[in-house]
């Protein structure tokens, strides 16, 4: 069993929870409240921007140009390809994608970004890879789960979203991050591997909570505008 096989086994109950989350069931059945879709896209747009910054930190930790090139390619993937599933959600919700950009992260998404940034800045490359891996891996398996259990047709409102994650580039991204993490684990100490496992499980937990955040339309307890903060300091 490889290191990432073991990580997946440890997180199996979280993955099962994600597959049966109301938001994922809604994707499978083609029925999600409009406001939940909008809340998801708002948060995920900002989250993926932060994900690219983490990739940038990963480049700074790489010793080999091959690894640098991989992370550079993933930045391009997020910027140029992962907009398509967002646009699918926006089309169903009847909103313009550009209107959902530039919003503050809800608490759970903010926590997730902080977890990744902290791991990226202070952890090993193995911990960083482990923290990044659940994002593509859970989405790959969500897409595959829906395809295998619901067999969505081309007329399904979320067909583009489902096939993007079940059959698209995300498969290769997941496989390559797993390969890099398994290679790192071959020479890592038990202590370092356990730190990476902790980072992986926390990211899995936060993937579940991200769906929860979107479905419940989670917000900060007290509304505020960033432009208002400086007004009392003049």
C-alpha cells in the first residue's frame, strides 16, 4: 500500500460523507437552490485564487525544474480551465460569473485558505502536497461517484460540471500529486509522514465543510464592508 493509498483509507468516512452531502446530492439530481450555487461560486472563486498562491509557494520549495513546471501548469489549469464548472453553476443560477467575483471569503473558506497557507509556509513539501491533494482528489471521486450511480445524460443541468471532474484533466492532476507525495514519503521520517497525514485529513474535513458552507449560505455573524473599516480611523 502506498502512502497516498493509506491516506485515502484513513479518510474514507469523510469521502463517504461528501458523496452523501445535500449539495452533492443536489448536483447528482440536478436540483440545488439558486442561492447555494451563487454562494459556492463566490467562495470558490476566491478560494482558487488562494490555491494558486499556494502553488506559487510550492514552486519556491521545489529543487527540480520538473516539479516547478508541474506547479506552474496547475496555476494555468486553475486560471483557464476551472472556470468552466463555475460557469455551469452560473448558467443554472441565471447569473453573470463576473458579478460573483471579489467577495470576502466566508468563515469556513477563510479557515481552509489559512490552513493551506500555514502548511505551505511552515511545512515540508510533503505536508504541502498532502494539504493540496484533497481538493482535486475529492472532486475527481465526486464526479466519478455521480457518473457511476446516477448516469447523467447530456441534458442534465450539471452535466458539464460532472464530466469536467469525472473525466477531465483533474484525473491527471490528482495522479501526479499522489505520485509526488508517494515519492516524498519513501524517504520521509515517520514523524514527517504523520504531519503530512494530519494536513491531508484536515483538508478533507474542510472539503466537507466547504460544501456545508455553500449549502447553508454561511456568512460572518456580523455583516461589514471593507470600505467601512477605515472610516473610523480617519
